[in-house]
C-alpha cells in the first residue's frame, strides 16, 4: 500500500472517530489542520493531495457560497457514509 493510501485511510478513520460529519460545512483550513495533525506532514502539496483524494472519492462534498451573484467562498462537508467503499 502506498503512503498516500495509508495516510488517506488514517485521516478517514480519524474523521469518522471524531464524528466530523456532525460539524456541518467547514472551510478547507479545518481539514488541512486535521490532516497535518494526524499525519505529521508539513508539506502543503502532500496535505492537499490527501484532501483531493477525499474529494475525488466523494467522501468530502464541496459547496460554493454566494452573496448575491458574487462567489464568496467554498465549504466542505465530510460524509463517508454515502460511499460503500469506505463503510468498513
């Protein structure tokens, strides 16, 4: 198993343990800090790769926020229970 897969599963298990799905939509900063804490990685590219993997697997969902017609930010929601690959 590659280190990226190992770290992704570790992050996934930690977020499940902490019931992160109950926190609602969060900024990327929240997930970045959690990934850095769990894995001990300080390289922003590796942290982003783990987060992107969670997005690609539909474990984290993205929501665009608007103020009027202007885009003002993104929020992310952790929900691993929709994906049957990670319901172990």
